C-alpha cells in the first residue's frame, strides 16, 4: 500500500486550510492517514476522503506535536515524529506540517504549501464536507431556540486549539447590535460544521480570527456569507506590533472583512 501520512494534528484552521495538500497526496495514489487530536475525532463524520486517526489516549506536547499510543497502528507510523522531514518515495509520502522557519518564510500558512511546491491560492475550493442537516436544525431550533426569519448577530470570542482562550473585546450585548446575539460556545455533541445554518442565517458576523475563517471561505458557505457585515478581530497578545498582526492571514481570505487592530 502507498501510504500518505500527515504530521499536522492541530489547530483546526490548519487542518481545514491543508485539505488541498491531503487531496494532492491522495491524487498521487497514496492512502491518506491523518492523525488528529482526540477532540477532533468527529472529523471523519464530515470528511470521509481521508483516514483521520483519533484516539482518546493520544496527547499533545508543545514542541513535539501529537504523541500516539502504541496500540494505534497505521502504515508509515514509524515515521510519525516532529523530527522527520517531509519525504516522498514510491511507497510513502510523509508530510511534515509543523516545521517551518519564520526567518526564511514569514508567511507560515503559505509555507505549508511551499514546502511541497504546491500552489495554495485555491485552497478554499478543497474544503468540502458532508453537512448533517438534522444536527444543524437541532442546534438552531432546539439548543439555541432560534426561529425562522429571526434577526440575530453571530459572535465568536473563543479561539485556540485548547479551551479557555477568549477574546473579550467583542461586544455581546443586544443593545449594541439592536437584535439578539448568538455567542458561539463549545456545545457537547455539536461540531464546528453544525453551526453552518446559524452562520448562513445571521445578519452579521463579529468574531476573533480563528478556524471559523477557513470554514466560512468554503464553497458551502462563501456565497451566503459574502454579503453580510463582517468584522474580524486579531487575537493580539500584546507581543506583536499592531501593524504586523494581519500579515499572516489577510492574504488568505477573500471574504470582505473589516479588520480590527486590537
């Protein structure tokens, strides 16, 4: 078996952005094996092109990436390490997605494609997934209590692979927008894809830069989102000059965001 292995387990935005890379590897005749963090185990329910590998005993170490337990096996696992460079042989396509050098390539997202000489410009066209309309309706009507035709603003202040990161500068008060506010949160049993109906039907979107940006650029959502009022905040930690904050992402997105600096 020709095995394609991707060392790119997080964050979710990286995984969505790199769908074209996985598609390219598959197009060369390799079966794609893609280990991901345990909290992304639901990916295979929406994207069935690739073998997403998720195990509850896998864990992440900063600087090392995903550590996979011995009982999880797949072709090419022996190469799965932060220390393994991208390599292509007749039987193996190992893609190292966590190693790049800022001093040589300031655009980190573009670098993911440059390392295998693949054009990144149409990355959004490869974000394809199967929508679960039943779960979308359940979230919309039963959990959030929304009604057809109801006016509301979608807000997201959460970001980062691990829970607990919140950007508190985005208003959530109804009085600020003049209508109801849906403030996105992690709801057990629902994935980011299950928010599609909520996103399609909102009046405007005010959010921090996160994995949602890549979902909104997908063919499934782009046309329904592009005419809305769109405001994007950078999750500035205070360690980078404001004028440099958007250089990593503003070249990626085609949606007409109003970018808020801090």
